[in-house]
């Protein structure tokens, strides 16, 4: 009869008493189970009675340790890799499991498939030892001296885990002295993550990098990428030009590439005096026809100040990737207009001042065109309707007064269609005396290159406090107020080519003092005031209607959390911001900013309260220079 039992190491052994397990050995087995077998076990219900799913989370480690012991003892190894004078017994299955190279070698019709020994060329004994140790342990020591050799082997043998180790190492080694060398390593081995990190480092430290010897080894394509990037930090356009000039002059043959390189410099943003002093002094800028054309473009841009919004090229864009929420003007609780222009700093979580308006204003029009902020019309400190207009240059941080509208207007809508400003309807007169208010149906547009306004087709009816939005080049105007009709339900669109207004399907709710915002192919009609159930005019509208231009239909949107009329409204990164405004119910302005997340389809009130309660403020989103915005937003 076969004998059985448990030994000290847990293997069945014979015993003097068949079928009986010695108590001493059983105790050992129980101790082994309690200390080791029950550790690192994940248990999950599988929905079946008296059944569980078990996963030993360290199982992979045990398997790897087992193979490592087998290799250390040269046990069950089925192939020997020969490198220089060294030999490395390994297991085909283990090498093939992590290396596409060895899997192909041992799995296809190659002589190595059954060979007892395989010679590996073009790799040193030291590196091969590291590679094999990594395959069997998942551990490796990498240093600056051998990282490229290890990376070369990892790439050749297509060991993804080892490639990841090397990528992690070189990213940590990026510095002023090493960044260019690491860039070349990333390009050679197609390490996109490393290249992106090096690019970010160089763009953040471009001025310092341009002073290193490695800078002159950059190829033209990469240099142009850096010179043209919106993410380059700590450099003026003149600094970038000087760096480009040094690179061009480093090798005589490079001067023939001058125009290709320097076309990435934003010459129009350099002041005229600096253009003469620092740019035209370079000989190739005066002799190369393409470089001369770049200088002419800059000179024309500087000379034709009013036409700048339509003289758009890659060189007229400010270097920034930060669209910011900006508010301008508005009325305090006591009705006084404000001259404050502010933007919200997301990093510092506070409002910061731009350059204030030359005159306080409220109930004005605001728009962004050609990268400039336009503030037109509104009411002054005497509550008189005005026709003046101003343009804010975010690059130079200054306001430029433009020509006046053909007639004063406030509580109207200002829109942009194809490099033209459009001022639609509104009112004239003093806000303090309702009997002197004239509600308008007129509309006009501004031609920046001529610095003049011209009338366009009038609206079918008078409209005070409408809202508007532009979708695919078409202007939509909704709602508003008129006497004696009260709040209006109209939705109209304007075709700028035909100079024609067309009626669209009316809104589900008559409203005025509201806002409109476009996200993708939907126009959100938000807030404002309307009639209450008793037919009065003193109610806040929380309902949001969504207009679908493609089908001329409406759908219900998510209602607002609070009433806001005469608010600023803009879209930033797919999110709608409704800034300040007043409530008919409370009769008071608010400093709350309501935020609509179109992805989550939800309203919230963010912790970015406006400076003070304000209504009739202008709000927009615009690209501001990186040098005034806190970094790492």
C-alpha cells in the first residue's frame, strides 16, 4: 500500500502509519497557510451560491521568482545567448513573453528556433546582462553613462517595459545641459512622451537654452517649431529674433534658410522703433526679398492701426494659449457706471485688473474681433446714452478710441460677423426718465479698415434689451422689450450678404434682458426677465430654451439656479458663464457667476465671485498674453 504524509516543506512523504498525517507536520502546514497562503488574495462575489472568485495578486511575482531561480540554477534553460565571450542560459518562453524580437526569433522558421546557442551581435556583454536580468526580475539600474545603450537594446529587442524605464529616466534627467541631447534621443527612438516633455522644457526656458552650445545643433524644423510656438516663455520677439540670427550665422549655409526661420517671429507685434533698431539692422532682412516682405507686413500693420483686426496672419497673434474670462464696465448697486476692466486669474483664483476704460460705462455692447476687445455705446455717469467706441489691445495693454456710431445706443446687442461689428437695436435717452427713452429698430455695422459705421437693414420692430448670438456666420437676435407690447417672443436671423432679416420660429417664452450663447450647434437662451403668471413684468425667468438653427425648433434646457438679467455672458472652453446681473424679485444686483457645464448638463455657481454686485456689465472671453497670466494654470 502506498504511504503518504506531509514533510516539513509541505511535500507528501511516507509515514509509519498509513492514512494518518503526523500532528507535528500538520501544524507546520497550518502555520504556512496562515502566514503565506492567505496573504495578497483578492476575493470577489461572482453571484453564484457557495462560490467566490479568488485572485492571488502576487501570483505573477511568484512565477517570475520561480523562473529566476531556474535560470540561476541553469535548470530547464533551453537556449544559450552568446554575447562577446559571455554566455547566458535562458528560457525561450520567458524571453519571448516580453520581447517581440525574441518571440519572432523563436516562433518562426528561423534556424534559432531550435538552436542550442544563439549569438547576439551589436550589444555589449554588460548591457545584455542588464537586459536579461530585467526580463527575469523587472528591475534594472540605469545611469547617465549607459542609458542610451540600454535604450538601444530595449528598442532593438522591442521590450516595452524596458523602453518605459528608459523613458522615465531620461525625463527626470532633462536640464539646461542635457535637454538637446535628450531631444535627439527621443526623436531617434520615437519617444513621443519624452519629446513632448523636452519641448515643454525648452519652450519654458528658451532664452537660457539659446545660450547653450547644444542650441546650435538644432535642426531647422525644430527651431522653427520653437520660434512659432504660442508656449514659448520668458522671451520678447526681439529675443527670439536674436536667437534665430545667431543660429543662422553659426553656419554660412544656413543664411539661405533665413526667411523660413524668421517668418516665425511676430514682427507686427514689435514696436516701430524696435523694428528699425534691432530687426532692420540685420543685413539679410534688408536683402532677402521674403524677409523684406515680412518687414513690410509689420510696417503696414503698425501704420494702419484701425485696420489691424483684418490684417490677420500667424504673426499678428499674441503668444498665449490662455483664453480668459474678462468683464468690463457695468453698474454698481447705486447705478453709477464702472470703468474697471478685469480678468479672472484661475491660478490665483481672483480677479485682476487690466487697463481700465477711459470713461465709466454701463449697458454697453462688447465683442471680440481680430483678437481685440471692443466696447461700444452704453450709458455714461449721467445715465446718458452714448455712441463712443473703444478697442482694447491685449498685447500693448492700451485702449484706442474708434469712430462713433451713427447714433447713440444702449441695452443693445453687439455682434461680430466676418470682421465686421454689428450694433443691433437698443435704446436712446436717459435711464432715469422712462418718458424720454426711445426704443430703436435701427442697426449698423463697423468697418474697421475704414474706421466708419454704416446703417444696415432695420429690424421689423423696435427692440430694447434683446440678446444675440452668431452661429455659422448668421446672426440671431431674440426677444427684447417694446411698448406697449412688453416682452417679445421674436427670434430673427440676419443674413449679412443679403442685408436681410428673416423671422424664425418664436421662442416658447417672451423675455428680455436675457443672454444667448452658442455651444456646437445649439443656441442657449438664458435667464432675463419676463411676465409672471398674473401678466406682470416683474419676474425672473429661470427657464433655459435651446434653439436649434438647423431645424428651426426648440428644446428645453436645464433651468438656472437663480434669476439673472442684464448679465454679462460668454462661452469659454465649452462652458457658459453668466456674470452678475440683477434680479426682479430682489431688486438688487448680484456678484454671483453662474456656470453651465454643457457636458454634464448642469448649472453651478463657482467660487469666483465678481468684484462686487454689478449689472449691465460686458463679458467676453479673449486670448491674453502669457506674461500677465499666472503660469501653470
